[in-house]
């Protein structure tokens, strides 16, 4: 994820649209830092901001999700056997003569 910069200038008077654009940008990106400076030039006073943010290499949701938990840590065949074993044990809950988890 490369780091990029976006620059905003928000006028001190009537900067509502620029403020809205900045807020929308901040909500939709992974922001690292915001450098802000107030520039006092009489009628042209404004806030100047440099936003440092991360960009994704693709669209959100395009990334392949890796299986989490136990499934991501063991081979598929062993995970299938584990699931079958768990199903047998869960099916025998409450029965006195059920197969225990370690009887296989």
C-alpha cells in the first residue's frame, strides 16, 4: 500500500464546501497524518492541510480473504476430519454411551 498526499485549502470565510470535501475524504481513506497550517493573509485567510494516507492496491473487497482460525492453520484433509469428529461428539452430547473425542 503506497503512501500518498492530498492537499486541501479551506477558506476562513465561506469554506463549507471545502470542509465537506475534506470530511468526506477523511471518512473514506486510511489517514496516517494531517499537517495543518493557518495562513493569515487578511481577506484570504485559510487553513491549508496536507493529508498523508494509504491507498489500497485494488477496490475494497477485491482482496482474497484467508480462512481464519483453525481452518487456516491445518491442512484441508485434517480439517475435514476434525469437523467430522466434532460433529460426532456434538451429536452424542447428553448421551451416556457416546463416543468420546479421543476414541478415534
